[in-house]
C-alpha cells in the first residue's frame, strides 16, 4: 500500500500542475474574448453587437477577478517561502468568488476556498464549499474533477471510505487516468477487493507508463496474481 509520504508528494505535484493549467486557461479565455470583440467591432448585426457587449463584460470581469485570486494564492502558497496564512487566503478567495462568481477566476477561488478549509482542519465546512462548487461550476470539467478528488481525501480522512471511492470515481471519469485511479486501486486493495484493485492497477500500468505509479502498479499486479509455478502449468496432449 502506498505510504502517506508518497500520497503527499503526489498531491503536491498535482497542486503545482493545477496552477499552471489554470493560468493557461484564464489566459486562453481572455484571448478568446478579445477575438470576439474584434469580430463584433466590424459586425453590423444587432445580435453580434449584443454578443460583443456580453463578451466585453466577461472579459472585464475576468481581468478584475484574476489579480484578486492571485493575491489570495500568495497567502495560500507564498512564493517567498514564508508560512501559509490559510485564514487570510480563505477570506480573499471568498471575496473574489463573491464579487466575480461568473468567471473562471471565481471558480478557481471557490475551489481554493475549500482547500483552505481543509488546511485549517475544518473538514465539514470544506465539503460544503466543494459541494457548492459542484452545483455552481459543473461546466468546468477539469476543475470539477479536482474538486471531487479533494472531496475524496476529506471523506477518507473522516473514515467514509465508500464516499471516498465514489468521489475518486467521479474524479477519474472527468479527468481520466491519474491520481484518482491510483487512489482507487489503493482503496480497493485495502478493502480486500482484489479484482477491482487489479483492474485499476492495470489501467495505471497502461495509461501512466514510465511513471513511478506505473512501476508500483506492476509490482502490485504481480503480488495479486503471482506467476504460476512450473508444476501448476497445464499439460496438453
């Protein structure tokens, strides 16, 4: 079974990837809105003018929201190496989400508000924050997958293993094979459900080849299904 240290490393790597990916998404969204504005500038149709007006509003809102989320993240994970201030980060993330709820940055803020509550040891409140995300931002499949993944860890910490497995399954369905697949394999193995554990470990081997996870999965599969001994081989006529 993977150690807590390995799981922590996986989550840390994932967090770093989240920020890079989300930054690209915001940048891409803004570029898309700017393209819409250029098209609308030369359009005479009233419908296009209305669309341009909406796009301009969204672009303006995103440009205002992004710096607030960046400032909040600096308290959540200081670039200076200082200790995180999750309480302050929580207040700023909530403020950004409240002011700009219909933006990508607002969705990011909602997600990290839940993360702050987890770090503050307020698991029940964190689950409510994540559930609010599910209801409000279900259109953002990538972030939604991460939210379900975070929910799974909280459920596991509370000893609600069935809920944890369900949340990891939802995360895997949205984001594809990855951390959720590894964690599902681990949970199935811990529960003694070897067929499901083996199936997930094989997915890890096939889809995440070349990673430490893949090598560990190979060892797990060999342990679950050891190679037949010479005397066990079937004879043929």
